[in-house]
């Protein structure tokens, strides 16, 4: 089960993926031994809360979907500034990719690093021959939700509470038409109204 403060999103296909192009001073690479400590520092900075020393082991290495080549890292000036996992949760089907713990440090946001990490995950899913992708995100992470919407992910409210939360969030992000069409248990329609997709913040 997902935490109660999370929202679920789905990308119903893996077509039309924008190229994974980080800024010139940023390198995208995959996990290698020794990344655990800077990864944990990044996650603590981005997600807040209390993340114990065993977080990497519990949330990444112990996951049955973990492979070194499935954990993407963004590095700038020799420092880890972003991460995202191209994982899989078989509960969603064996043709579905799962974007795991995408995070970019505050000072590096707005530079396209998150977009590049997300695109790299989608490219991985596509190259694996999978059909679609899902993710869940914290309700308060509006910049991340905006990124997911722009990258082709659509809300999938699984409960009435999530439906109401999406109806509150979407208009604030410029997707009022999508909010009006949203239904519980159904992936939101991808078509936009006249004002959908134009940021209101």
C-alpha cells in the first residue's frame, strides 16, 4: 500500500519521449558502489523527514527490481544533485515501469535535470519493451507534479480523497479542464481544454 499522502499517476504509453538532455555541466550516469552516502544526503535534503542510515538498503538495494543500471544519478561538479530509479512493481503488471524516488536538490531545480532523469527512466522502460509507466508522488510536491504532467503522466485517483485532492491541485497548475473531467479509478483524459497546461503559478 502507498502512503496516504501520496498521489498516483500513470503514463499510458511510452511514445513521444523527449530526449534525456541534462544541462552541459551535468552528467547522467548509473549507480556504482560508493554512491549510497551521497544518495542518502540528497534524499534527506529533498524529501525531508527522518531517513535512517539503512534507507538505501531498504528502499533501493532490497527492492526486487533493483539493478545498478536501473538507478540513474545526476552529477554536477563531482557532486550528486539528482536521482531516479527505473524500477518495476509487478502488482502493476510485468509490462509497466515504475519511476522510483525521483529527487533533485533545490539549488539544481529548474535546469532540466528532473526532466532528463525522468526521460531516461521512460527510455529504459521503452527499451525493455514495456508498455507504460506509473509513479506516486507526495501531494505537496507541486513542481514534481507539474513535471510529471508535462511529461505525459496523468492523474489516476484511486480513492475519493485522492480525487478531491487532484481537483484542488490541477487548477492551480493550469489544468482546470482536466480536473473537471477527472473520475475516480479512471486515468485522466490527456486532451487539454483551452487553458490546460498553462501554468497558473
